[in-house]
C-alpha cells in the first residue's frame, strides 16, 4: 500500500491548509502505512513542572493520524477526527522534540483508524499512545 504523497509534499500541504501551525511539524517518513512526524517543542508547549503539555501531545497524535490518512487518500482537507483515545504514560522531556510513530490500521471508504506512539526525541520508551479515528468525506459524484 503506497503513499500517494511524499513526505515533502505532505509537509507543504500541512503548511498550506494549517498555516497556524507554521513550522511546528515535519513529516520524516511516509510510506502509506507508517508515518513518522516530529513536533518542534517550544516554550509555548510546556506546562508547569517542566513537561510537554497534554494538548501539545494530543495535537501531534492528531496531526500524525491525519497525515497517515492523507498519505493514502490524497489531499482531502475536510477529513476530520471523530474519535480519540489518548493514554499518557511517561513525562516527556521538556528540552526535546516529540516524535510520533503512526500506523494506519484500517482505511475504508468513510473512515480510517490509526495507532500512534509518541516519544521524546532519542528516547526508547513512549510517553503516550493514541488511537485515532477519522471520518473521510464521501467522494463527489460526477454527472
């Protein structure tokens, strides 16, 4: 199952459809099943206690699942999250980027399901895991 977009094309697509995230995300690997993404962690992503905030971790998991889905269906900006289960397992390092490793488990006509593990850069143990479900808009009928 091949990706219909390259990692570089996907990074540019994200900048186009989500300009508010700017250069926070970088797609490192994309093959149609597995996706590796990096989120640049800044002071804005930290919470008291010197750790990455939960909303920041959710954002990376969500974007990684979105990218995993887009890698197979192509540019469909209106694909949306319908369900998320996120488990926080360890305290992420404040001074390191977060890396998401996503696996597209199911791709149907109207939904996709992705499993995502989040890691502090350079660490072997995940800091969180997520299961994400996305709704895919129906294909437009042509006359």
